[in-house]
C-alpha cells in the first residue's frame, strides 16, 4: 500500500512546482488527485494526465494504486475553477 503523502511526493518529484491534493476514495488503493502545475500550460488534458501517470508509473504497475481519479489544472484554470465552485 502507498500513503497519500508518498503519492503527493512522487507527483511533486516529477512536477516540482505542482500543488497536489490527494484523497482516499476507499480501501487505500482507490485515490483521487488534484494537480495544479504551470507545466500543464499548452498541454492537452490527455498529456497532462500522462505526465501525472508517468510520475506514478511504479505504484500503478505494482497495483499499490488500483484506481486513480485525476483532475489537472494550470494555475490559471485552477483560479477560475475555485471561483466558480
């Protein structure tokens, strides 16, 4: 099993500027991550998700993370999302 803090650290290792929030959706292996990074600017949503999945490839391959609900934002999009929420 992987801790929420370990998931956050792995994402931040790949995306050093990232603001990362990780929640357990059940069982410790079903997670939700919200990742905000300037590195996502100009990237498609698919590419943004691939960047995060790449940071977690070992945990996903070993099934330490069985399911990951992922939301990615540029800092600008995150500001807008928080204002409309």
